[in-house]
């Protein structure tokens, strides 16, 4: 495999970094029982804030911290409106998605086209020398390495620790978690803030690593809705969500690669193709819940029916039972 192909495959992991941060952030938020539907606007706003602060201060860390803070504040606003004021999470999230996007384009206008030094690639000694795998996985930016670690850390925390079990409890059966001593609403605020901060880091990683800030031409619009789809596609599971993120970025990459080979196809078709494909994948994941599938399977031979049923069960997802439902202490 030549160096250009290896570099192209490595770029998939780099481009997936922002999506992974956002998906895991939303996974944590929704595991706590709150939907952050402002993701699309929040990602655009934090991308602008991260780029602007890094440009002004000439400091990457300041840019990421500012973006994380903004992402957390937007998410906490949704938490306050839903938990404190008992407003619809869907309505508040959608309004904030529109408002934060417009705010980003308005406040970010002075920074359109301004140069910024993108995050440097830092090869990991020894690991980057491994044939094939090394140049792909271990010649990346520091935040891409953090995205690898975040997948593992989120999985261990949610499914292998006591606090993770409490997190699952406040999203599944908050009344039972409350009886066991958990401060449900306080924990929801905390996890929503943490999830929003990860979304903010993902937004800044877009503008400081994958692309730069060019206002409406930056190409960020729509990514937040895909993040929501991937969160569902991944069954609110960090590892499955990460795989969905890599799949989406791979589809985007294929659109770029296939364009020169298919000049008769309008370039915009290949650019937007990953979005409907991810929606189709989401529908396929949840198709096992429908009655017509059960009726169709009933007419198939036993061996075929069992095989298809196993595949559908493996793909099937179930949202946290208390997702979007406010909790009141009794």
C-alpha cells in the first residue's frame, strides 16, 4: 500500500475525531435522560468560538477550553429549561439549534478567512513505526489520540463502574435511583454539562484540525443532526457510536474519492450522500421493531428466520426509558 493511500486512510481517523467527541458527549447526556437537540448549532458555535479564541490568543488550549465552556453552557441551558422550568426538551433544543447557528455566523464573520496554525501531527514513538497500522493510527494530532482514549474511558465508566450504573439508572429508572440515594436532577445537570463540554471540544476540533472557520462555507451545518442519528444508531453505546462515526466519515471520504471517477455525477450528490445513507442505516437498525417484519419472518423457513432474527436483535436499539421525561422528587 503506497504512502498516499495510507495517508488518506489515516485522515479518516482524524476527521472522525470531532464526531466521536460529539457522539460520546450526546451519549452521556442522553444516558442521563436529557436530549440535547441543539447539537447542530452548538457544534457550529463552538467551532467558531474555538477558532476565534485560538486565533486571538495564539493558544490552542485556550480555544478548546473556551469551546468546551460554551458547549457546556448551551447544554446546561437545555437542562435548566427542562429540569427547572419543565419545558419541552425537543422544543427548547430545536430553538437553540437555530439560535446558536445564527449567532455563530454573526459573531464569527470577522474571523472568516483568517489563517490559523492547525493542530500539529505528533507521531507516537515506536507505535508509529508499526507497518501499515502505525502511520494510520499513530501519526495523528493529540486530540485524535484523546478520541481513542475517550471511547475506552466512556465504555468503562458507563458499564464497569458504580457511578456509571447510577448514570444508567437516572436515565432508565430515575425513581429507583432516587430511592437508592441518587440526587437525580443534580446528576442530570452534571452529566449534561460534561456531555456538552465534549460536544464543544468536538466543535473546536473541526475548526482547528479538520477545517478552518469560513462561516457558512465551513461545511459544519448538518453534522449535529448526524451526531444525533449516530447516537441512536450506536444504541447509546460508546463503542458502537464510535463505529458509526467512522462509518459516516468513511462515506464522506468515499464521496471525495469517487468524484473524479464519476465526473457525470453532480458533485453535490456525492457530498450529501453520506447523510441519507446514515438515515437509512438508522431505519435499518430499528426495523426489527415493526410488526410487518415479524409477520414476514413468520413465513420463512425456521433456520432462515432464526438467523435473520438474531441479526435484527443484534442491531436493535432501545433508548433509555426516561429519556426526555422530567423527574420530580416525590
